[in-house]
């Protein structure tokens, strides 16, 4: 991967974490986050699954049992957002 792409991936993952922090009870709809990132020019396609897969695999987010794909920050995700823990792959 090129450095620019790596930097962008980290920034997008951090953006998702920050969106969840701002959401009600640290949650947000997948669609809301992808629409927000498209409006901000961070992504071109609404498919953010690779970023969500990374965050879920690291234990920072979980999906609630809802058909609208509600994402919730886990305890580890809150720690990351608050700076208690660090992850070189997420630019919070």
C-alpha cells in the first residue's frame, strides 16, 4: 500500500470512532456514518465495510441486532477515543 492510502485508512477509522462518540449512547447507523463521510469527501463509495471490519476485529465496535446496522462503541473503543489506549492503525 502507498503511504497516502495508509494515512487515509487511519483517518477514516478515526472518523468512524469520533462519529460514534458523538452519537446517542456511543452508537450510530452505518448509513449515517457513510453518508457523513461521503459528504465530507473522505470516501467515494458508501461501502465502509473494510474500515468497520478492522474496527470490529480490534474489538472497538460491535453491531447491535438491528436490521439497520447500528454500530456501538465497545469499552475498548471508548478507551481508544479517550486516549487511554492507542492503536497505530486508527488516527483518532
